């Protein structure tokens, strides 16, 4: 999609948003998988949201590639859901890993837990383990499907379901953007979708084991991620916009 000019992107975005208006997530994914035939990709972290979207894609056999970012520090429960998903849907979720030389340099120079020491170190770790592999995964694709929901963060409340990601030069679709947590859980349970059991233990947003904890009653949705940092810094860079 690097050859898109601003006017062409906006025109296509406006047209698709009109066509997507009032469609269910399943119908919207079907429409977009045809619009971006062979150039659609979905990033899963095996969360509630991502498992629901994977179910929609795989049950309907939509031509949307599914991948995950294996940072090397995921929970055992996450790997279990990955395996169970492959088995249940007879699929193979593609894995993208950090570049070994970058990880080796970071850990050797700064230590295995350097991300606790400063925001800069943590963001460097996130870039190596997640952002750079994501850039490789998105390359050559035109549509990126995500599991973002408005409830995740105040900053995401104003997002459009379909947007243009200028940083990655790709259309970005959030099929469950306006779903509530209750609706999401109901969908997962009603469809017998495998999910991460850490969700039942107070883990809301699940990432690397070293950077994720269960939230306490009354805490913000994102309180369980990078809890040692100031609230304003709690993004890893995957969904940054320039």
C-alpha cells in the first residue's frame, strides 16, 4: 500500500466506512477480506478479543492470515491457548519472533530485567520483542485487523472502526471496538471458544509474564500492565500513530 496517496486513501476509507456502517463484525470481516483479498492479516495475542475474532475468521474460513508475536516471555497459559486454538480450528497461527542478535545485545548490555529500571529501557525491550517483529509481519499487507476495544484505554474512545495507520502505511480495522466486556465474554462462552484462564484470575490485559499482573478491585483496565510506571506511559508502541 506504499503507493497510496492521501486522496486515494481518504476516498477508499470514506467509501468503506459507509459500507461497513451497521454491519456485524462477521459481515464486516467478510466484506473487508474480499476488498483486500490476499492482503489481510490479523494479529492475535490470544486475549478474549482476539480469540473471538479468530473464531469469526476461522469458522467462516475467511482469507485473513493470523499471526502472533512471541516475545519469548509469554505466560504458559498463553501458549496453551495458542496450541488449543490450532487444534480446535485445524489451523497454524504463524509466529513472529524478535531478532536474536537484538535480544542478545539488550540482555547482555542491560540485564534480563532492565525494563524495570526505566521507561526508556522498557520501550526498547518492547520495540525489540514486539514492534520490529510486527513491522515484518505487516509488510506486504493492506489491511491489519486488531482486537482493540474502546474500553481498553481513554485514548481509544475516539477511534474509528476502520482507519488509516500512517505509521505502518496500512488500513486498520477494529471489529470489536464498541463491544463491552460483558458482551465479549458472552460471545466467547456461547461459542465454546478457548480462552486464557488468567482472565478468570483478574488478568485483564495479558502480555509478557514479567510485565503483567492481575488488577485489583477498582483499578483501571490497564493497571495490570507495566504497573511500576506512570499511567501516561502505558503503551508498547504497537498501536502508535505518527
